[in-house]
């Protein structure tokens, strides 16, 4: 067990933990370190509860042993999948058991029976991929499907947009193996049969309360709140597995599940319907339902405008007339029958305008508006918006009225939100700008939640429609259930968990919905008072966990270190949690805490999260700030002086023209090891070779003066890496520009962007370099001359870090507007045609900052025009500037490269062209595969 000394605040019960450790014996899976407790203090909800310890069992037997030992010592247990719970279902004060880390095996798939047996930590998307070869899938599809676990889905009775056609998690659960709060191991399924004593007592309780169960439980499909006792009725087959789904870990911990798989219908089409308002769209839902859709999703113009604003106008294709829309999916065996059903729907559902959208590509773009909006809704308002009243549901026939009244309720409480939802089942999502960071904010939250609960109950609705009650809505259950049913829930809990050790505070005997709110804990924090902007930025992370997903196949970058290690501390979410704990000061103590240093150590500063995180977390910027504060007025690591000031050393070597001598030191065995040791470089990492003679920009400027080109002027900004180290990037760029009709001129003055100072947290030095660079570049930009660069990470500084570091300096925007990548510049040139590369295969590794800050679209369009077969990689190369060079990072650097880059190179073969504009990317390819990659300028110049 990993432990640390007790903290003065949020300290664990060391006696209880010692007893638990002794029960489990040496080499167990417990971790009570301050860092790990901080990582698991929150889920995707607004709540924060620090656990005493975390267990990551490596097998089902170890899981059972951990549960048994915790029960024996009286330690509360909270089961956790991917921690994507929006209601606070996956946090607790005792032992949090992480099933996601190791218990993720798909044990079997039976295509004949259309079932799968899985461990609780299996990610839903992994099950989909495994079932796809049999033409099957797991029906429910929540928006977190690429990281949420089957265990978590069953625990919360998750649904998603297509639950209308495929059912909730409960409807797709065949049997479960669980361990209850009494320590019993049970197999839950359907039918009375021969049942153990616990289930017989449960049956007796149900039979004694048939009236309240039949009248209050399971009144409509999205009644997810409370316990789903309707499944235990004799007329429903006493299905204990379906009843257990949605119990949120309060009755038992699942060890494996048998789930039902379904086959998709072979044909589908989409219908887009425009309405005058959201209530009008909601009111039309009953009519739409008569056409048998598998999904009905609703949103309004505010969300469409948000997507256009944040992702560009191209992200929102044309829509039917109206101010609100429902997107409907129809499926079936006969395309003609589907088309006829779609046409009939358009003509009879009272829409302002309706379209049948049979083209899958167009339908995908329309569905994309809805999915993009869901991710952006939390950061779209003037103030941060939060989960809480997140997934209420009413019977669909009341949806229009509920939407109207809900909007009025927001106005009454002076709150704001952008609602959208699964209209087919009356489920409404809304992130709301609760003032948690203001005194009295949690009371305003509580008041709204109670009023919202009364509103939804008045329509016979459910506090939760798919995420569970958790800590957000359990207090509200008496608003929708009678006192008799609330007592019945307590009796059920007592049968399964008499000591109240399983997820206490949820569903039965709940805490106040306003207790333990994470952001509220920062109100009196000295750091928040001193720097509220940094606090707000760090709390942008809501914990939805997209950084846990493997999104590189779709061109994503976030989060490369987590993909390499699988450790929560190496995810963007994990790092955000540690930063949040540092700000409130209860657990992590200040900028120089060892836990903060460990959490940020494997951050590659790739900026992938800046683009890929739904809430726009920029962990690279946060890391720079932490390093700045940590080493303020203190000695820094050697690598900060050696690699953090690399441009200075490069200029010194080239100005003195001692590159050959420098190479003797960096390339000669013995001397090389000494230099690496002094510089803090891993001994396994090859050193780059300096240029011999003058710098690249000096040589290029001489050549252009000897042979000046005619055409449109363009200024070439030479970065420090291209300037000081060997390579033909600048020559290739010049040749390409001249062939395209430009008259390139080299910017000969030093105009370093300060990138390496930024990544090592030397922010005062970075500001100094940026201001000097602005002195050089601003007059060029103001003249209307485009400035083209080569190194994406340096170019990206002008579009991200510079504005943040030099806030208020209007010159930054001027230079950023004038700065172009080569592909952007050529894409603006009428009539320019790239060389024909038909028959070639290009493996393109976009630099992380290129993909995440600059955008790869112009490069993709240029490459497409060459006719080559282009393999564009997601993910990071793994070198990431100074990261992969520093001692202690080599293994992770290589593991990141092995995720996407190296397999793609090996698969493409030796004849493939390797394209990488980033200096780090080219060096990683050279270091690990001994091959030379080309920049875009070199690629075009070589094929003119």
C-alpha cells in the first residue's frame, strides 16, 4: 500500500487503513497517497469528497478481497468506473474502488444468444468494437461512450440518445454477479426459482408493498430516480438484474455482467424538423413518436449559434427554417418504407419546415451540431455553467409544457442555461450558471434545485432521466415519491447493506444537494483571491473525462501521456483535479508541493487539451504557470538552463561559427555522455547536430540577395531550431515560395518567440523575448506583408501563449493575423497547383501545436490536391520539445510514439514519404526509426 503522512486537513483514518492493509496483506492494490486521494476527490459532478484511500484491483478475486476486507473494518465503499458521473455517484469518504484501470476484459461474446460477459471496467466503445464483427452492438450509447464503462452504465442505468430504440442499460442487462453490503456473492437475474435468503426477503418486501410500487415506480421509461422496484413485480418476472441497474453502487458492487447485444437495422435515414421554439418542438414529440423513431434529439438556435461561434460557420450546415430543431432517426429493413415514413412525418408533425436527409454524410454533419453543442454548453455563458439539474425527465406528452415552465424557472432564479435533450423520452439536459464561487451561491443552488424538483414532480417526471440521483438529486426524491415509497427504499437498502457502507449519502439517507460543492471550497482560498482568473481556468475542467478516451484515430491529440501510462494522474482531468486541490489548499499545499510536481511531470505540453477538451482546458499553459511559481527566485533543474535557453546557445554557436566544435562535444562518445549529464538529458537520447558555419537565416539571406526573386513579397520568420541545427527546411521553403511566384525575404533580426522559456516556466524571460520579437515583426505585419514560418510550435505561440502572456498588447493580434503556415499561404494563392504526387504514400505527423492551435485543415487540403495517398496521424510524436529529452521521460516518450507514429511508419513501409513540420517530430522519427522526415516546404520543393 502506498501511503503518506496524515494531512492537517482531510486526513485519512490511519488506524482503519492499517487494519485494511493488514487484512489484504503485502503487495495489495491500496493507495492512500495524497496525490491519489486528490485525483479521486471528484467525478464529473460539482462535488468534492476526499476519499481515505483508493483501490485498483487487478483481478476479480482481488476485487472481492478488497470489498470483503473493507466491510470487515467498516470502511465505506464507493465503486467507480471512468468517473464520468454527472451527479456525484462516484465519490465517497471511505474507499473508492477503481474498476476502470484493470478490470476491463470482455470475457466472452455469444453471437447466437446475442450476449456478452464483461468485467465492470470494460469501456462501452471497446464492447462495440468487439461485437461489431458479429453484426451486434450494446444498445445504449451515452455521449461518453468512448470512455464510460459498462459497470458505470449499469450502475446509473445510462441511456443516451438511442435508448428510445434500444432501451436503457437496465433493459439490456441479462444477469449480474455482485457482492452486497453483507458480503454475500449473488448472481442476479430473472425469475423466482431457487433464490438465496436475501432475495427471498426482497421478494417478501415487494409483495408487501405492491400498491406503491405499481403506482409510483416505472411510470415512464426515463424514470431513473430511486430504486427501479417495478422490475421485481411478479408480473415482470422478478428481474433482480434489471432492478439492480440504476442502484448507483448503494446495494452491491458488480464483479461481472452479462449484457444483451442487439443488431442494427440495415437502413436508416434522418429527418430534420424546424420549430418556432423549444416548447413548440417539445410539444410535437408525441406526434413524432407515432412514426417509430430510434432517436429524437432537440436543441435551439442558441446552441447552433454557439457551435458556429466556437468551431466556425462551416460546423453548422444549413438547417430548416425555425428557431428550434428536432433531429429524428428512422431505421428499418426496407429503404422505401423508411422513406415513406419520413415523408409522412414531415407533413404531419406541425413543423415550420422539415427535411428528409437520406445522405449519411449530411446527416452526420447535422448530428454533429447536436454533439458539439453538448460539449460546449458548459462554457458558453458569461459565467461557468455546471451540472446539477442535468438530466430531468417528464413523460413526453408533457415535454412542451415543461420546457416552457423550466425556462420561466430559470428567469425567476436569475440563472441561465442552454437546454437540449433526448426529446423522444422527455429527457432534458441543461448546464446552469450557478454562482458557486460567490458567497451564498450554494444556497441559491439548493433553492433552485428544490423548485426544479417540485416542477418536474408536478408533471409526473423524474429528477434523473439517465445519470442517476447521486449527491445532486437524492435529497429531492421525497418530492416525487410518497413517504411510504421513500421508507420502502430504505428497507431495500437495509436488506442489501444493513451497515450503510455502500456509497452512503446516495438515494437513501442523502446529504444536502448543496453540501461538498467543489468550486465553493475556493471562495476563501488565498490563491483565488490573488488570482481569480487562474482559479476559473483550472475549474473549467468538469471531469467528463474525454482525455481518457483514445481519440487519435479521429485526429485527436489529448492526452498522449495518459494513453501511454493509463494512470489517472497523467490525464488532463487528473492534473486539473490536483490543481483544483492546490487552489483550495485543503489537501495539496502550494505551488511547490511534490504531488503537483508529480502530476505535471508527464505533461508533454502538447496543447491537445486546448482543442480536444470539451471545456477548453489548456494544461500546457497551466504547467508553465506552475513551473514559474515553483522556481521563482530558486535554482532550476539543469534542463531548464540547457534546453530552456536552447535558442541562446544556438545563436551563440552559429554567431561564433563553432558548430563543428559543438558537434564534437555532442556526438563524440564520452564527451557526449558528459554533455548530456550536465544538461539533464537522458543518455539514450541522441543529440541534434549544430550547423557548421553561419546560421540558416544568414546563409539563406545571402543567397536571396545574390539571386533576388520577383513577385508578391513574403517575409520568412526563421525559428531558432531551423536556424541553429542541421536541416534543409529553409531551403525547401524558399524554393517552394519562389516557384509559387513569391519574392521571399529573410527576417535577419533575432525575433525569438520565447517558446522554450514558456515550456520551462521561465515566463519573465518569455515575455522579454516576445516583446523584442514584436518590435521586429510588427512593422512587417503592419505593412501587409504575410509572415511565413516553419516550426509549428513557434507559430502557435502567436495564436495562443503570446496573447495570454502580453495581455493588452495589441501588437500580438497584428502579428498573429499576419502569420501564416506555408499551407495557409499557398491555399490563399489563386491558381497555384501543387506537384502531382500520385502513386506516393505520405505519412503525415502534424505537430501537436499545429493540430491543436493552428489547425491542420489547410495542410490536409493541400496534400489532398497532390493526389498522394495520405495517412494523417492523430496523437503526439512523444518528443514534445524538451520533454522527451529530459532524464526520467524517455520511456514515456517512446511509449507515446509507439501509440500512433511508429506503427504507422512501419505499416507504410520504407518507400513512404514521411512528412513532419515539427523539429521534435522529425527528431523523434530519426531517433527511433533512423529515417528522415521532410517539412512541407521540402516536400513540395523536391517534387517541383
